[in-house]
C-alpha cells in the first residue's frame, strides 16, 4: 500500500498558539495530593512539591495548566485554600465524593507553576456561587494592592499579583451532573454578567465560556448558539470537551474517532460564525478545547467510590486510567486533529496531567513514571510549534461504524521557520499492513532528515508500570530516506511516527 503527502511552505493553515499543548490539574483523586504535592516524599522541595514530577512536567514544556477544576470547581470556595495551612478547612467535595484538606490552594499552585515553567488558567465557580465570588477571586489574584482582597493576598505572603490572563467561566455547565447545572439561558446570562464585571476590572483578560461537555449532549449544538448569543461580545473562547474510549475493543473504530472530533470542531466553528454574523460583529471567538483525552479504563473500578460506598476519603485513587499502546495512537490522532484545526482551536488541555487520566503516574512515597501517552503529547508539545501546514494527503481509506472513508494515514505537519524544520506526525491506522509513504516538501530550499522516531508494539494492550516504565517508548527509526525534496518512509501497521526534516 502507498500514500503521498505534499507539504508546501506557503500552503498554511495557521500559526499555532503554543497553548494548544496545555494541560489540566483538578482537585480530584491523586492529581494534587501524592501527585504534584507530597511533603513527605524523598524528592519534595521546600513547598512540599515532588521534584521527580516537576522534572517530568518540564520535559513536556506545558505552556498552560487549567486549575482547580473540572467538576470540582462548581462547589469550590477558593478562600478555603488561602492563609495559614493549619487554619484551612477540610471540605467535602460533592463532585467526586471525597474530601479536600485545602493544603494546596492558589498560592501553592502558582509556585508550582513557576517551578515547572507554565502559566495558570483559572476557573471560577459559577455552579454553587456566582459573580461576586468571581470578582473577589480576580481581585485577589490580579490586583497589585490597596484593596480588601489584594491586601489579603499580600498579607498571605504574595506581594506581587499573580497576573493570570486566562479565566474559565465555570465548567461543563450544560451537564446535569454539575453542581449548579443551568439551562443555556440561565448560564448565558450569568456568564455574560460575570464576564462584564471581570472586564470592568481588566479588559485585557481572556475569558472562556462553557460550550458542550461532549457532542452527544442532548442540548448540543443549540447550547453553543444560545450561550454565545448571550456572551459573544464579552468572551474570547468557547470551551469544548471530549473523551475517547474503546470499551468494545474495536481498534479500527476506536482509531476513527478523531473524525468525530473534527466534525465537532467544524460544527462549533460554524455556530461561532452564525452568532458572529447575527450580531454583525467583527470580533472572532475561538475554541478552547480544555479537556480531552482517553478515559475509560478506570470507569468500572471507580463506580463504588463515586456512589459514596467508601465515605469521603482524601485523595483516593480515582480516574487512574493505565494507558496502553493503542492509546498512544489515539492521542497522536487527537493532537493531529488539533494541529490541523489550529485556525479555530487556539487552546487545548490534555486532561489531566498527573495520576488522574494522565500522562504522568506516581506511587505515593515511590516512583514517578511516564505513561504510554506521555510520548505523543511530548513530541507534539516540543516539536509542534510553528505554522500548521495544509497538507495534501492521498491515502487508502477504510469504513468504520463511526465514520466512512477514514484515511489509514493520518498526518499533520508543522513548519518552524525560526528553527528551520518541518515536523510530520503520522499514524498508520492499518491493522495489518505497512504503508509506503512519500512526504514531498515543496517551496523549501533544501531538505535533510534530522530525526525519525517510531512507536510500535507487538501488543496493543502493553502498558508502562513503575516496575517496567519503558515497556512502551519511542525508538529511533531507521527506515526514512530522502531523495531531493521527497522523504520516503515505510509506516508499519498501527504505528506512530515523528519525522523531522531540516529545511
Ligand atoms: O477531567 C475529569 C472530569 O471530566 C472533569 O472534572 C469534568 O469537567 C469532566 O466531566
């Protein structure tokens, strides 16, 4: 089987916003406690943060981290996480049927962000609370001083404001599971008024309004239209979420699901254009895809805890999906889709970062290691910055229940003009056959292969564990060759590849 890919220097989709490679940490399970924070751990720094985790996060060059939720934020009192630690209350978390000691709050999280070199993206509670708490939180976080809330921040040891630019107006407010769930009109009005108040404080904030929790919600896509009609002039992004699963064990169908993702983005992009036209607006709203990942491996084991059968434990194992090799391919496909739609998806956050449906796992008092999906996220984040190229791809296709005419070869390409590289991220979804693929580079002065990394595995269900952390890992490819401006690579069945070319 053969496929061709043509990249032209001038045929571009968009400059990629580096926040396309963002992530997310929620007060959920062991994401915070025994994830990023474990004061008794051998590697803990002076703030009680695990240095082994900090080092792994740094590898990923995560540009932005959404915090503190997620469903958690919809009943969160941000004031519980400030002030002397011994005075902070333990609260029941209604979203995940656990308790939270509040030993980590905005100060500790911000210090951790500084340690890993990332920016905060904060969510306000529009579930159990509203406009007033949101404006107070904003004043606490961003006002230099001389007011009630900013002076409280200073008294709590932080003289300089945190200066957070990105703010989420609640979380998944379309979901009946959400504490304080609202109709689209109720939420749209509240989000509008909250955004207006936040803008009255600082007009340069970037505000994100909630779109649908997934494309199967009964209110989708009417929700987007209604919410944007209320908020279009006050916000900058609409948030989307999507999780992928292969409960049926159907690999071909599982690996076709990014077609659904593509349709979801296209539909919401259309709704944005519709509301923009209706409002005769010149302003452009973009998508913040601030929760995405594979999530299904842990669902069965979490049922009892979520039903309340274990009381209100602090930081139990929850949503601890152990990812396999098949998920490497899925995460590669999702990231390819975001790169190809970087014209409209400006921000995206893998959900989440540590322990909870995460690329990084830890054992309490023990090791930290890379899950299988760490690698496609790493490659995209590190080498996927620059301009997304509009590739002409010619590949044989297959039909799956979820989509027809799915190309076996799924590819994205990024031109880094400063670094003088073109990077291709390619997935071969064919279950049994290699595909000889030619990547032609047009409009570039020269072409020379810089690097070729391959991920394949004999066992789709292979995982990484503390004992065997490198079972699924990339290796240097040897099969790429170049002739003139054409790179030829044989892509093995069910493989993920990164081909980097100096141009
Ligand atoms: O990321 C896990 C959960 O998934 C989040 O809390 C929620 O927003 C979504 O339903």
